[in-house]
C-alpha cells in the first residue's frame, strides 16, 4: 500500500492488492478530498505525473480516474493549463417554477439578456405545442439566462397574444416572465415537459460560453392554466456541465 498524508494528517492509501481497481481507488480518494474541502472549487489538482509518483501507479490509471471525474462534472480540464475542481452543478427538481425563483432559492443572482422579443404568426412546432392554429399571433421571447453573471441556459418562449397583449423588453430584461404573467392574472397550474441530451449549436455555444457540440440538455415545455389553456411553449438549452435535474420516483404498484 502506498499512502499520502492529508492536511488532517491521515494517510490516504491506494491498495494494490485490493479487488477494487486502482483507478477507482484514486477516483474515490480525489472525490473525498474535494468533498472535504481539501481541494476547494477552483483549486488546481496535482499533475498526472505527480499522482503517478505519489502512488507509484501508471499514467493510464491516473488518466482514467481523472477522465471519469471530468465526465461526472467534479473536475474540469483546461487545455495546456491543468485540471481544476469544477463548480458543483445546479440541481433542479422538476417542479413548475420559474428560472428567477430557482436561482433565488439557491442564493444565486438571476440575470437575463434579452436576445429578441417579437410578435409573429404561429408556425410549425409552436402551433402543435400551444394547441393553436397557424396565423395566430404569438410573442416570441429569446433570452439568455444567467446565474451570478454566468450563462446557464437559452430559452425561447412562445406566448399567445390572445392571452397577453403586451410584453415589454424592460420587464423581461429586469424581471421574471412568470411574474409578468401572474400580474396579468395568468397562473400557471401544470406543464408537460420533455428533457433530452443534445449538442450545442454554433450560436448556442457562443452565448453559453461553451464549446461547439458540448453536451447540453434540451428541454421543451408547454405550460397550462388550470382550465387547460396552454399559456407558454418554451424550448430551452441548458449547459450540461452546470446543470442536473432530479426526479422523485414513486412505485406505481404502491
Ligand atoms: C423556467 C422554465 C421556462 C420559463 C422560465 C420563466 C424550465 C425548463 N423552464 O426557466 O419555461 O419560461 O422558467 O422564468 O424550467 P422567469 O419567470 O424567471 O422569466
């Protein structure tokens, strides 16, 4: 067994005789050091070579542990610079809340960059998802959503003009769409939502500050009033490196 003293004085071991693969042991060890705060967010990890020397293990083994942790979002690799502890992902439950409410709950400052706001006739997917018909007027709102100034998601919302006559750029830049709808007496009661994996396209990558074809979460939602009237169809692209969604599952058999 080869060990390394931690800041707390304990010896952390890699046990070569264990049935647990060495890369997995190293992964657990790094994870523990991140969770204990020994490697705080933004801290640079020792180099692959240093890990090899400390634990007398191969570079391949170190690389495998690090790649796994990068894929799980705990570490971030910066080309030519090194490996750093990543910010934890924002975890969002799948409830019917607004972006603003979600961020405030996490003590993050919500921000919005309005990309465009226009009124046009409904076409294609928006017609189907809003259960409306072509040529109905809808507001289309494209926004970049930020948390503490960092881009998180791009959202394109479609709202029937028959429900909301006026939406101002100022209200959307500085406030919440759902708060504006509530002011108009529209209370969102439930939503149908899909969530799928996708890759960032050119404009999305640029606005979100991620690489072209980086993984993203694509969400489509239709939100309804309590009488079943669709009030919003939204297509959102969330950064997969900063976001995860959690679900509570119940057993249908009781
Ligand atoms: C959330 C909703 C989005 C809604 C927005 C309103 C998801 C995937 N999307 O981001 O449909 O338009 O909240 O946020 O949850 P706002 O009230 O802060 O403008």
